[in-house]
C-alpha cells in the first residue's frame, strides 16, 4: 500500500510539473488575426528569390516588410502532399508577385533537406528550416507527432496576420490563398 501511495504521489508531482508548461505552450502558440504576426528569423534556402541580390543566410519577417507574405507550414520535405502543395505554389509565384506577395515555406526539416527539396522540385521561393521547432510552435502549427501541421498564414505588408488556414487540401490550396489575397489585400492596398 505504501508503494502504491509513493508511486501515485510521484505521478501527481510529475503531472503538476508538466501541466504548467503545456498551458504556456498553448497560450504562446495562438497567433491572432488582426494582430502582428509572430516574428521569425531562420536559416533558409532560396532567400534570393524573396530578396534579390541578398547574401543573407537567414530570412526574417522583418526582411519582407512592405510585401504580403504567405507563410505555409508543411510536415516534411519531399513527401507526396507537401510536394503537391509546394509545386502548386511554385506554379503560381508570378501570380502572387503581381499582388505584391511573396511565398515562404517552412517545416521542421533541416536546411540540407530543404535544399534537396528546392532542387528536386525547382521551387522558386524560400524554404525556412525550423528543426528546433521554435517558429512552428510560435505559430501554433506543431503537430502531436513533432512535425508541422499543414497550416498557412497570410500576413499583410505591415506584418499583421490577416488569415489563417488550418484545413488545407494541397492541390487546391495555392489557388484558394491567391484568391483570398486578390480579394482582401490587393484591392485594398494593404
């Protein structure tokens, strides 16, 4: 009986120590539409596609001020759904540019894997590497298995979060996001 009481006490103590951390992560990971988007500054490949002539090794949200940003999270480079979605954005890059919008992909992959993905699929926009998962957590996009959820955040040219997509169909999503920007950001000069 004493052993059971000791084990229960230890389990409860562990739960008390873990729960406050979970609550803090939940609050920290909920960016709000209409408020400034969480900042980021991460290693990236293809930076020069968003910042021509740049020699930078990291890309930050501040670097993109003055442009609308589509920040799309995907689970893993070179997997089927992520490839379909990323190639869909690739094929619409010029259309996004016409409405003053840059595309930025992000996953918890390392920089080398992001580079392979860019090369294999001829991606024409930056991919951020977030293996420490800090930015993925800040955007509330970290899934239970440790990969990013397929979420997209539309950030206006002033850095304000305007739209969050948490249900994404990879094939149709790039067109869906482009239509949102054309309707809500391009025509209003934001």
